[in-house]
C-alpha cells in the first residue's frame, strides 16, 4: 500500500507516520526466552512449570476455551484467556480486562493536533475502571493513557485447516467450517481417548465477559481483518504438521514443545524497488503506529510500551522505548503452542506497573494516587522529584502541574514539558520542566546554552536547574544492552526553565511580531523539514541512494514555512471557517500525501517568484504580504542559482569542479542576506560572532567524536 493512500486519508486508522516503518525495520530481535524473562519476569524454569500445569489441568479441553479457539479459527473471535494458574495467589493489578476496541477510535490528546491519526487497535489490555467509564457514557472513548498493551491481528491464511490438522493428529473430530461444530466422523489419524469427567473450573481473565453498548466495545470478541497481500514476516517452517527447530532442522511436531517455537524472518524486499516512499500496512507497522500514539499521547508517563502482533495463528512479542524496538525472534502458535501461548498471556496479567512501563520511583506519584490502584495515570500532574538550583545549590522539590507539550515521537528524545511549582526561596518567576531522553555520549543541552550565552548570544532561555533522572540501560532494557553493542544508551534529563509565552498566545491578537521573531530566530537552525530533505527520505530505499546532508539553507527554508504557518493559523480574531479553508487549500499540502508530492509542492513554493501571492492571509496580516513576497523571491533566486551550479557541474570536467558553498548557495541564503532583504537592505547580522559560536559548539573533531 503506497504512502499516498496512507497520508491522504485524513486522520484515519490507515495513516502511519513515515518514520514508523524505519523504526520497525531497525528493530532488534532477541531470543524468545530473553524477551519473556526481561519483560514478564518469566524465565525458562518458571515458564516450563506454568506450561506443565496448564497441560495438567487440560485448559485446551475446557469447554469455554475450546469454543473460543474454534470461533477464533472460524474468524469470529480473537481472544483466549484464563487466570487459574498454580503459584500466584493474587495479581498485582487485579482488574485487567481484554477488550475489543471497535468501533470507536482511541481518544488523542489536544496538543497533538493534526500530527497523529485516529486509530482502532484490535484488542486492548485495560483496567476495569476504563471499561466502566465507557459503559457510563454514550460518547466516551478509550484514551491512550488507559492502554496497558495492545494486540494487532491480521488474517490471510485460513486457520480452520490448521486447527483440523492438529485435531486429526490428536484423534479428535474435525470442525465443520460452516457450522463450527465437530463432524460426526473423524478422519484417520493418531487415536486419543477423550478426556472424561467434569471440566476444570475456568474463568475468563479477571473473571468477566461483558458486552458494551452497540456503539461501544465488546469484550473478548472481534473479527480478524483480512490482508490484501502476503505478510512482511513469514514463518521459516512448513505447515502445521511439522516445524523447524531453532537450529533450522526439520522434525516431527510435538504438541507445545517449548524447544520448537516457530522462528520468523523478514521476507525478501529486494523486488520492491518501486516502494521507496511506501509504508506497508502489515500488522507490525500498524502496531508500531499504536506504540507511537502511546508514547506521544501519555505525557511522558510511560518509560516504554508493549505490543503483540498476531498474523494468522502466530503471535510475536514487541517492546518499544526511546532507544529503539526489540522483538522476540520466535513466534507462538495459538494452535500448536497453545499452553505456552496461554502461559505468556497469564504472564502479562501478572505484570506490575513497572513491567507495563511505569516510571522509576525517582519521579514520585502523589500519596493520593499510589500504584497499582492509580496505574496507569493520565498525566504526571502532582508527581514530584528533587533537584537543586545550580547557581546557589538550594535544594528544591519540583511538583509537576499541567502538561504543556508532548513530542510526537516513538524512538528518540521524546520531549515532554510540564508547568511546575516549587517552594524555592530564590526562584519566584513561573517555571517549566522540560524532560527528554538524551543520548548519554553527546554533550548535554545545558552545555550548548552555556556556550552560546558566553559567546554573547541574546534571547536564550534561562536554565535554573537540571537533573539526570535515570538511564534506559538501568531498567528492563538492561537485559537487551548486555546482549548487544548496537544500542545507544539514553538518559532522561530534566531541565527547569523560566516560563515564556507560547507563539500561539503571542500571535493570537496581532501578527506584527512575526518579523521580529524571524529576526531573532535566524541566529539558529530549526527542526522544520525542507523539501530537499523530504525528498531525501523518499529516496532512501533506491538502489543508488546517496544521502543529502542537512545544511544551513534547509533551516532558512524551514523558517519561511514556519512564518507562513503562523500568519495563516494563529490569529484568533479572524473567521475560523475561512482560516480552515485556507489551511486546507495551502498549508495542509505541506504535510499530506506521499513524501514526493509534499516535496514537489514545497519545491514549487520556494522555487518560483510570486507563490505567496496565491495564499490568502487574514486581513490583519495582509500588510506582511510584501515582506513574504521578498522572502519568496530570495528563495526562488537561491533555487535558480543552485540549479545553475549543478548544471555547470554536470557538463564540466569533474576534475575541474570549482568551489561552491552549498551551505548558503554561494552566499545567496545566509543570515545576513535574509535579514538585509527582509529589512529593506539594512544588515543586522554579526558574522564574526556567528563563526565564534559555530566553532565553539562544533570543533573540527566534533563529527569524529
């Protein structure tokens, strides 16, 4: 399925962020037992004991489970669960429920705006309180903060033949796929006497099967969704009668043999050269999209999240955090590995909050919301942590208040901001706390600010306190770090700043300050995507792909987009319907469609004179049109000169290539040239100071480090 069909569908469960595919493709595989031990605290010995107990109690033959398994293979039910297991007296979290999510979308947080997509995971692990909240209101939806974990299911192959093959092997009657009832005559196969006597006492996970209203969710019931193509991950072994062992050899399948779990591998993608800008909607990518929403819509309350993917009868286990994604190498078959499959799900039900991704106790929950009763929280409001004022050494307790921002990100810094309060004797201004997972081997953010301040840069945020709270390698991820040198460790760093006005509030009544904002911000590079970098993303899977470096001119172009976006969208005194229409006709084209189409639209906007004249401005911003027109003309001039240089280079002798500064296109796009154009010819730049800052922040050996 092409990226075009994903990103042009506005806010539906079909849209998946382009970086999710990249994160999924970079996922690390670890042995199944390592994943279970690290995440579920289910080591080999414990798992073997649980599996033996489930066999002894004959869960598979329990009427409720037997019916659910038949219904699942008949494509009408997807869930099996029990909670009777020898050993645990009680579960740390006592009211976990597995629920079907359809037909409602998961509720997003307002701060994400148009970034994310409305999604409907197939199955959810949630607390009973979340289900009760849905039952109590007709319009209620699950929130991403409600979700302990999710399951994505895809069905391509018929499961009934696999189930019947197993039943014949066990001497049981086949199931009629039309009636979902046992046939009267059994086919020849291994004989097995029927189990006599009463069935063991059973109950569904946490003891209930309930049905939500017609417009709500139905517990323990759903229909697998068909795939239009082969799965990205294919099993390495054959059909149900045999399975490859972990060393690749073939042998007769022994039911529920823990040593012969099915191993998966990636399918060959070499024939997909035309998919350079595609995101395939297989179950693994869909699940990655759900993990992205959990990470970005929970205001930093999750250290990591878990997911399960079920393609046909095969279950795979996934772990997602700021460092990366880890998946179990082997899959579990609900048919052939039933007892292990059941034990793993009971393992999920036995998880404590820390195993669901709860933060370490360095950030303390309020006494009124102690774990596990209050887990998972909607935000960190009321949570506290201790630090000290760097200038004076004063010890301070930080209390988090309302969340301000949560970055739309799964792997990476995952920045989130909170308003805070303290009882500091020296800090009286409003403060905010910025949290982000920063790479431990890189220079911390506060050092960059200090360098810039010492170099005389103005308009910098004031940092009063900072604290490194924990490393990712100190928690659950420690087991994965020990097994691989590929991981780049990250630390959750908290920085306390003076609180400033957000742009939306600054420009809500007037856009007169936009030129001043641009003038100040031209001293730095910005995280906005230029058309050439978007095109670079689209080209990454091409055979002869050559990466495009991120240059200063890309950030100047990004600032142009940001300024137009502010002028069109932020003025609250303007007609809202007209604003939405202009956004739909112009601005949305910068973020909707395929990567190539977005790049092409931005290329036209920056590469031709007079493009800003086609954009309708609010009446109060109409006076800025000549200012934007001049900026547009400068960008078009730079694009023309860059193309001219590349043509000369193409036709000239490659050995006699003349020096050309692509960073600023021969000086056409520089801080000074932009300020000169936008100020009517007056230069406000300080080149010497800029070079001093640059060399202090990025010494000659910076990239080598």
